[in-house]
């Protein structure tokens, strides 16, 4: 029978002295948060008998921080799921006790987003935001950063580089992956349509440029049509898709690099040619999953929202633990790829 781990075993596993472990266990004096966390994790790893007590003591003394997470479109499945991913990530954070205000912005005008940032700045210790790129938003983020609060942009970067960091997809790879799939899956060269929300989202712009660049490089007879802006609106996306089908009999594929996917799918289902096109779009949700099953979509490039949420919370915790102004490199993750055979 193995011997139960002792306080000395725990000290060795945590890389601290037995006296430090004693202070954490009995709250005899202040211990740095990072040290207390290391002792707690080591206790759980080696099965120390008082790990539960350590966790209770540590959680009672964890600093409370408030986080504002500004997402978009409250009725959008993707953003609802992203909000839930943040709640889960926050529940698993050990260094701080985060309380989060998850705010869905149903209006995307610069003035409205600027107002939401101002309101969040009044109560939050840190801010994460999905936003378009605009000068007044960049200026507001500059002001918030100057006050010492970390700001992280999610999904789409800004031209302002004074944010603590950015976390999102590697959109260059996403755009080129979409182009590669379309070039390989189409039976013969023809015209390719692109549906885009707006160039105000840098993630969509980068994906679009990378998509076009791939076809320019391979030079195999494909014609990439001018991108159609749908403002991430389902009605506009449906109209644009129907018009593409009507105006371009040589259309062989569509890449939807932004929102409005539900509208695009409605038009594809309404047209006899809709099922014959090769279609690549973003985000696995009930509608795109069903479209994969039914053969109206061939490939979905999806954002790993759980990974992004956890990395965001970890980055904020590091920022709040560092007394000097932290600077983190952008975190770009590859898209998850779904097709009919792996959903």
C-alpha cells in the first residue's frame, strides 16, 4: 500500500518550502497568488489529503475581478455558444475569481459599440470585444488601455495595435484552405462567388484576400467573381446568392467568408442548381450541419470557441498578475474542418 503524501512531498512537488505550504494551509501570512495556485495544483496532482482544504482556503482569498465580454447578435447561435464557452472557461479559472458581464451588441454601428465600450469601462477590470475596425473605436480602446486596463480583441483584429492582444482564427490559412477545397472539389474550372459581411472586419478581409490569392497562384482557369457584401444579413445574403445563380450559369462554387449563411442556404435549397455547387462556409451550427448532411455545403471552417475562450481568460489572468504593462503576441489558431463524413 503506498504511503500517503506528506507536507514535504507537497512542498517538493510545488517547488516551495514546507513553511510556505503551511502558510497556504493555515492562512498564517500572505502568500503570493501564483505561489498559492502552484501549491494547490501540486496538491491535486499528487493526491494530497488536504487538497480540498487548500482549494477552499485559496478560493476564499482569490482576488475578485470583473470582465466585460462584448460579443455580437444575441440571436446568433455562434455568439450564444461563444458566451457559454466563456462561462465555462471562467468557472475553471484558478488564479482569480472572475465575474463576467457577457454583452450582446445587436447593433454594429461605431457609435453604438463606442458607447458599449464606455459603459463596460466603468465597471470592468478587463474587456474582450468582437468589433468592426473604426477610428472612434480604436481611439476609445486607446483611452481604456491608457488607464491600465487590458483589452483583447476577439475573432477580428483592429488596425490599432495598442490592445493587450488579439485571439482568433488564422484567417490567412482559413481563406487558403477554402480555396484549396473549392479547387479540388469542383469537377471543372468555372466561376467562383464570394459572399462577405463587410471589410470592416479584418478577419473577413484577410480570408477574402487569401482566398483570391490562392486562385491567382494556381492559375487553373477559375474566375473569382467580385466579392458581394451582405452586411452579415440573412436577407441580403439570400438575395445575393439567388442573383449569383441567376446571373452566372458557369458558377461552380461559393465561399461564404462572413455571416448571413442561413440566407445563403435558403436560396441554395430553393434553386435546382444549388445542390450542384461546391460550397464552403464558416461555423458549424444546426443549419450548416444539416446542409452538410443534405449535400448543400461541402466544407465548414469552424472557430474552436472553447479554446479561444480559455486562452482569453488565461491571458487576462496573466495580465492582471503582472504589475508591469503586459504585452502578448497575437494568438492565431487553425480552424476546425468539418465535412459530411465527420460531423
